[in-house]
């Protein structure tokens, strides 16, 4: 049996419910985005990400209102844009820190993460949300501050989650051969990419009626189903 030395986990649909992200975080950012952009228009980070959004869309000398409308459209589409995710993370920060909401995690996740860490496994996050947003998520979770459990975070600045090269970069950054790494996600295309890079994979299928036939990856109902040899 190959030794697993580190686990890289997705968030939405894997450690946490899709509904929290879509029904709480997205509407919060959508409602506040126009005012946030207006009141922070001179902030260097905000200017940078507005510029990056315009560049991504191929817009030349775009007005701020045009970029804002584009970002609102991308929120509706759940576009995996690094610029959008960075701006959303800045807005979500206020909601977390003022106690408007706590990040949902499935009941077994915190205990299983702690057990894996106690066993000497290194834990990482790879999500389409920005790294600051990931850190906020786990710092303000329903299970308390989980950030001390994680050795690092990766977002789409590393690369798209459905491309094998992104996982090769993660392995290189972590400093482990891919055969010692396990990637957990609820999205099979992400798992395909990780597998193509040499990772072990775990497919989280939390809905009982959604169990796939002849799956390409090991299927788990929850984190407690995952048996890891260390």
C-alpha cells in the first residue's frame, strides 16, 4: 500500500455544503459588491483585481461600471475567475468578522481533520475561492478556528482545478511525489485531473441517491469513510 503523507481537500461540496456558498456567501457578496467597489475604488488591491477582471474579459479601457456589471454577471454564473474570487473574499471578510454568518462544515469534518493531523498528515486546501477567502472560511467555521490544522492553501492562481498541470505544481510546492498525495473533491473532472498528475483521489458523494455506477475514483459518503495508511 502506498503511503499517503498529505491530503489536499476541496471545500464546496467536500468539507462544506454547496448551499452555504450559494445561498449565503454569494448573495452577500452580490448585494454589497457595488458599494464595496465604490468605497474602495482607490485601494490598490481593488484596483488590481478590477483591472484583472477587465483583462480577463478582453475589455480595453473599460469604465468601472462596466467592470462592475461584468462581475455581477460572473457571480450569477459562478464563474471561476481569480479576480472575482479575490473581490468576493474581501467582501466576505466583513461578514465573518462581524458575525453575520459562520462557515458550514459537515459534522464529521473537523474531528477527522484533527485526527489526520494528529497522525502526522499534512493538510492543504485547493479551492476556486481565493486563499484569503479560504482562510476566513476555516477561521470562522461552525466548528471553530480550523486554520491551525492546515499547512497551506492553493487557489486558481496555481492553475485551473480541472487541469493536471495545476496538481503537478501543488505537488512540487508541497515537496512530495504525487503518489504520496490524496486529493478530495466532489467534482469528478477535478479528480480526473489530479489522477492524471499521479495523485490518489477520493470522490465525496454525500447525497445517497447520487452514487455513481462504475466510478473512476474511490467513492466516500463522508470523511469518516476514508481509510488512510500513514
